[in-house]
């Protein structure tokens, strides 16, 4: 009992909070009298006590019983208290358990060692029982608070993950294809939920509207505002698209200002409306970073977007209708061009070594990406290149939308074909001739002919299309890269099930052969279900021309 002081009457009958500590405590001390004395003190305060004289057994007991606190004597044979603290800290299942050192050592270096090994408190021998119980009470209260916080965090994390999954379902990154352009979107949120909003909308009058927005701040509130912004923007686009993006943004601004009564929240936004009848883009910038525009392989001076636009959407000050058609930017779709819309998470990404922001470097990186026709998804390739160069994208939500305005001279063939095997066969032959005229080798042209034939035959036999229905095919040739886009309104295919199906003779004869051949022919093949349409996108590299 030399390590303790005698009990006083008040120690025997503690009052207040110390009367009931209600925790599980593991006592590790090589001296039996000390263990018995500590057990008596702790059990008098309603603690459940485990004890051992051996550090190795202490680890086993900690793993088995998961105590709320461990009292460790420093001076022990075999494994001393310092080593035990370190091993408890290094074990993921016990590192959360607080440890109090009970030590006769008084040197500050010894106490520092205990803290370095993971102890959260210490008490010197001989100790005062009341002081020990106060420290035990504080440690148990902290452990209880941490456990409650951990449970709360787990619940919040699960709720955020579910909210994030729901939000991501609202913001589709499925690519969009038309006869004049191809659009790819990549979105990465820095949290389970994000504050970026984006969409491309095909309108009944043949126009298209694409936008990207970034709500101020991070967390749940910006994420909810982003979801509200998407729903409201879609409604305003359908109502006001014929009046242009400025009027769409005015209507959107009025709604957001009325619904979000908090000056801390607003959204930068860039919107572009495309009119295929006159091949024109009409753009409105509401406090957002200017896009990157590359035409014929060269970056266009971004000043064409500067000096126009207006304040962010929902900005709480100024006119409720701050946007005007004179602040719009218009330019023609001349083909062979790329337009990058993005949120500031890309330009504000910092380099891991230099801590410098990406800034204007985004322009040259995008110019580098669009120069490679073998990369079908320019937006994803851009984010991958940023990370490869050392920029860290986890600090903010990152959205990139890459719009490829097609070069008519690089479209080898484009046809709408009825569901008829003879017409499919004719189309396959035409594809062979068309890509040969674009400089593709005969061997690769034959592969493209086979690809068209197999894709078309599968549509004829298995798509569920009626005899009078048709599909759309486009083949582009850019140097040695051939890209085939096929769109049909047939039944949705379970491609994964088909490819994993047991390849018996009957199934191969039905449809497995066609899938296996198209996959083998293509260097890359992507399949999407977009609204009520199936889209197949194949890339073939002409190795003879490389």
C-alpha cells in the first residue's frame, strides 16, 4: 500500500458526481496490493474493473472487453507501461481508449515519454485517492462524450452519404451527343454532398441549354441550394429560352433571392444557349470564371468573354433583374472547336510541391487535352492530367464540362437508317468506303465495316424496334482515330448480363457473338442509356497509320 495515502472518511463516502462513475476500467499493475486497492476504490464508484499484472494480457483484455479507461503502472517487468501505451496506441481497436499513467517517476522526460506513447493523463505515486478519482472521472466523462460524438458523426456520415447519392442522381454526367456537338461532364465533390450544379437540356424547339454553377460555401446548405438551383434553372430555361440567357438568369435570380433569405449564399453561373438553326452560341456569365475556348487547335483569347456579364445569381444587393442582352456573348459554331466550362475548384487547386494555384494553367492543359483525338472524354482527361501534374483537387468541388463542336470535314458518314438488315449491310459497305477516303487503312476500314454490320444486326434482331423504326449512325475520322456513334430507341440492354452470360452455342448464336466481336474490334467502347435512347460510342485506332 506504499503507493497510496490512507483513506479519509470523505474518501470512503464520496459525494456528488464521483459517487457513480459507471465505466469499465482496466487496471494494469504488477503489485497485487495496488490492484486490489484500486479495484476497491473504483468498484465503490460503480465501475466494472478488470485487472492484470502483465502487459501482454492487458492487451488481450483491452481487445476483449473494450474498457472505457486503462490505468497503467509504468514500472513493470517484461513489458513496462511505456511499451504497453505504445502498443495500445498502435492497435486500431484500442487506440481510442484513454490511458492514465500511474507512476513513481517524477522526471519530466519520463512524463513526456508517456504522453508521446499515447497516454492522456498521469498521476504520481503515492497518489491521493480523491485526486485519482477526479482524474478517472474526467477521463470517463471525456470517453463518454467522445463515444457519443463518434456515434453522432457516424449517423451524420450515413445521412450525408445517402444525401450525396440522391444529389448525384440529380446531376447526371452521362454524355450528350448531337449532330453538331458532343458534350462530356466530370464532377467530383470534396464532400459527400457538393455545391456545384450543372445540366444540359434539350429543348422542344431544337435548341440546347448548358450551364454550370457554383454555390458559395461548403456543406449541407450549399448542397441543398445547388439542388434547388438545378430544379429552378430547368423550369426557367423552358419558360424563357426564346428570350435568351439574360432573361433566364433574371428569372432565376428573382426566385433564388426570394427563397434564400441569407446574404451568405449565392451562386456564380455560366449559361450558354445553342441554336442549331443559325449555328450560334448565346452566353451569359453571372460572376463565374470565363470558359476556355479552343478553335482549330489554338486557344482563343478569353477576352471575348470579358467585360460582360453580371453579378452572381441570388446576390442580395442591387436590382432583382440585373442582366441584360447587351451583356451576353455571342459567337458562331464554326466547327472543329472546344469549349470548357468549369467551376473554380479547378483553377484554385494547389500544387502539392509549390502550393501555387493552377490559375491560367488550366488553359494550356485543356489545349493539350483537346489536341489528342484518342481521348473521348476530354473533361475526365483534364482532371486526370491536373492530378498527374501534382495539383490537388480535394479542396473544393470540381466540375468540368467539355463541349466538342464537330468539324463537318471530319465526319466520314452520317445517316439515319431504317431497321432493315439489307440497309444495314449497305451502310456497312458505305462506311468502309467513307473511312478509306479519309485516309484510313484498308485493314482498319474492314474492321469498321464489320463493326457497323454487327451493331446494326444486333439492333435489327434484338432491339425491339418496329420495322418502320430507325437508328442514327455517325462516324468521324480524325487522323488515325475513328469514332462511331450509334443512337437507337430500342429496349434497354443489360450489357453486363449479356457479356457475363454462359457462352453456350444457343446464346452465342442469339446475341453473344455480336457483343464479343464489337468489344474485340473496338479499342474502347462505351454504352449509355440516355432518357429513352441507347447510345453506343466506339473508338478504333488505325494502327497501320500510326
